[in-house]
């Protein structure tokens, strides 16, 4: 059954059946001019939006609809996590070819709903319309306590630069997806692909880190070095990154060998890890490690914030220091 | 100069220069993972989103970039107005061909910003990315007092159905735009085209109507009869609409004559008027008229809400009653 066979209103009804889950803070959900929710009672509201276009940001040849729905919500939640915040409400815009199977749209929404439930988000409204290519826009409303807000511009000279988790798995997974001829054990390949298709935003680590009093924080969407550069520019500081301290995800080295790259380059430039990179006063170092260990999240100190006059330097295994070459993702 | 010549970050800087205007409630605007704003202190938050795709919702052959920006904000504000609310913050997603002139994108944002300033909205963030066709998604956060919220489902049997302004101008303007051979006086044609390109959302009338205690309210995006049908379905009521009471905008009759249609059909089915249709207890009728007159907004009583068993009927000039045939816009 195609979207054009059931029409706009029946499609919205089907979507509403998938996404509605009870919540005393949601006054009106799908089916009026706007969604109506209770505002957060204290602190700040966080507002973010993200547009995904078929054959630019994804291709349905490699990702299935459920995964695409899950990922589109997860990456937006990651932006909220990077502020130290909690995701609350989402509105979804969806444009599709009227020839699209209704099943496919329902799977997409099931993926969105599954990611939403996992992270305490409620999808409360949206827009459906037509276009040649599939287009998904997620707009997300979250909240954060005033004292917990982690700005990109909050890094201080002397801060330790730290990162959650391990890097490079998503980028290595993408290489496997685009080059099926790369031979890797099924289980290893599966883990890397999963990192690419189903990133897990670091909401809980972000909340804890923010409450401990860390300074600047970003989620790693464009690649570690690109995010560190953003922090340095916004904070008017420099940075030193130690390559031997950067946690490279398992299996990235094998993919790198097969593609003729260095694993460390995939890890620091690959992007879409959706881990958190943050800067913290030195005296918080131990506390941060304890807190992250307590929730099973790996954390590593990978560098330090220095005066802006030093620029951004990368220190190689040999101890050699060289200026950072940024190769993060840009859209044009 | 093309978008690809300056790249993503320079484009975002240019956009930030156009849209940033001071506001003590905006904590962080363009340039971090999310926008940060102070939440409304009382009442409900309103959240809405709208996706516009080139050659589906607009063509740049007929609308210029400034107009497109203005309209894309105005139609979203209209959804907030229909709840009795005030628009507060917007985040904009924009996808464009990298070959697009930077001037064109700046004009688009100037249009968005001009509409935003006019209605007290602040653009606080967004996303820019690439695609073959121009894609605009507006997500909007507003607020309304609990007691003022006007749901689609709030119509009561016995209510008078009323409408602000005059109908059909936007649809008649669209006919002129699509058929340049239709000969109309320049001034008349200009007014109709303007109604199509630059709709004015009825925020102030919506606020006043909501505060007076009207019941259901909708903005007219898909056409009057379509909106009345939505109200009836959501409220489980029927309706009687008197064709001779419906205020038809000036010039619609001339266009109708030239296209071989009836002016009343353009007025009740055309859509995109962004006037408000609402239902009010009979005893509020006089008060509503006085209040609207006081702010220079025309208002007309065009029908009545009846029991659901009566269905939705249209009463012609002859007094003949017939079931409503809905011909509002649907997307598939």
C-alpha cells in the first residue's frame, strides 16, 4: 500500500498511533494547529533542528527505515546532551514520494519512537508533505538548569580536554557500508556498522558532567578535531591534543589497514561518533573519571586547553608537535 | 558569489548577522549545539513545524526570495495565532544547491527576519545543508495562557461560526500568478498577488478572541470548508454555513469571471487566506464584533454549530441546503 492510496489524513492517523504515548506534560499532540506542552518550570529551554535529505545525508540502499528514524532522533538528542540538557519534545517534518510504501513510513516512525522512548523524548507533532526525495526534519525542545548549561565558549586555559567512549567506530562502519568488499569478521563488522546506523547520544553522561561543573562541551558530529577547533574558536583559547591518549574504537585499526589509512586519522576526523568532548578544570579530573566509571562510560583525558597564542597543536607519538589540520565534515 | 564559494561557516555567519536582534530572553543564539532561551513563565508552550520544498510548495519563477522567507515565517506564526498564542522563537533548517547565490539566501533570511520582527518572533538557530532543490523547514515555539488555549475540538452546539477578514484573495492571486494572461487592473491584481505572497497571520485578533472566551479556532490554510470540517470532526458536531454571509475579498469576483469559476467557490475552498475561523457562544457575538472593529479587523458570522446528526450543510442563496463537499488542499 502506497502513501498516495491512503492520503494525508490517514497517514497522520497511522503516525499518531505509533508515536503517541501518555505524558501528563503533553496537553495536545498530533491533530491541531500546534502541539501544546507544559513548559519546563525552571532553567532554560533548548531548541535545535536538523534536516536530513535522501542521497545527501543518507541513502535507503544502505540504511533501513527503522534505523533511519532511530538515527534522526538520536543525533538531535545528542545536541541537547552536549549542552548538559534533557530532551523533552520533538516535532517531525516528513516529505516523501506519494509512491512510498506506507510500511516504510511506519517503520521510520517506529525507529523515531523507539529512540524517543529510550531517551525520555516525546514526539508531539509534525508535518507531512510530498517531495521526490525523502526529507526528514527533526526539531527538538529540551531543557537545562541555568547552572548546568555547557557552552562551546566556556573552555578555560588550563582545562583538561576529555572525551567519552571511543572514537572512529562510526566512520569505520561507514567505510564497511560503502565498500562491502572489505573483509572483516561478521561480529566486528556488525559492531562498527551499528555504531554508524544507531548512535547512542550521551544524555546521562552529559547530565552528570554538567552537574560536576565541567566547562565547554560538544558532541562529536563532525569529527573530534573539528569540534575541538569549534571550542577553541568560541572560547578564544588554544589546545594541545595528544594522539597517544585518544581512545580508538575496536576494529578501526583493521578497517584502516584494509583501506590504507591510519586508524588515528579515522578516529579524530571521522565524525558521527556522538560521543562528548569537553573541557574540565584539572582538579575535576579524578571526580569525572569516578563518575563516568560509575555509569560504565569510558572517559579519557586527551589534551589541554592553552593560551590562544599557542594555536591548536597535535602531539604525535614521537612527541613531535604540529599544527592541527582540520578535516571535519562541512556541507558545501 | 555562490554558497559553495564561501562555505558553510561563512554562510552561517552571514545569516547570524541578518537574524540576530537583542532580547533578554535569548541566552544563546546561532553558533552552539542548540539555541538556549528562557522558557515562558506561565501557561503552555506551543510547538509547530512546517516543511516547504521547491517545486512542490513554491517555485522561484513566481515568488522572490524575500517574499518566500516572509511567507514561510508568516504561515507558521498563523498556526500559533490559531491557538490564541504568541510566537516566541524559531529555528530554521535550510537546504540549498551549493551553486545558489549567497545574495538569494540572504534575501530569504531578510524576509524571515522582517516577518519575525513584525510579530515579535526571534530566530534563534537552525541548520544549513545542501540539496538539489531549496528546502525550508521552520519550527516555532510559542506560548499561550492555559485559559486562552483554543483547541480545534472546543466547538459547542449552538456556537456561531465566525471568520476574520475576507476570503479568496490568496487563491485568486495564485490564479493571476499562474495565468499571467488574465487581464486585471494593475492595482487590483497587485493586492491579490500580495495576499498570496505575503499573508499576514492574525496574531492580535487571535489573542483578543481567545481572551474573550471563544471556543474552537483554526487558521485558514487549506480553505474555509476544510477547516470547518476539521473543527466539526474534532468536536463531534455538525455545522451550517450560509454562503450569503461569507465575506469574499475584493477582486475575487473579477478573477472568477475570467477563469470561469464562482467567486464563492474560490473564497470557501481556495485556502492560504490565513484568516481565523472560530466558533463562539451566541452571547459573545456582539462583544467579538466590537473588539474586532476596535482593532480594524473585519469579522463576519457565517454559520452555526449544530448537532452531529445534522452533518455539515451549506445553505445557498436560494435557501437550499446541501451537504458540504470538501475540496481543501491535501498533500498526496
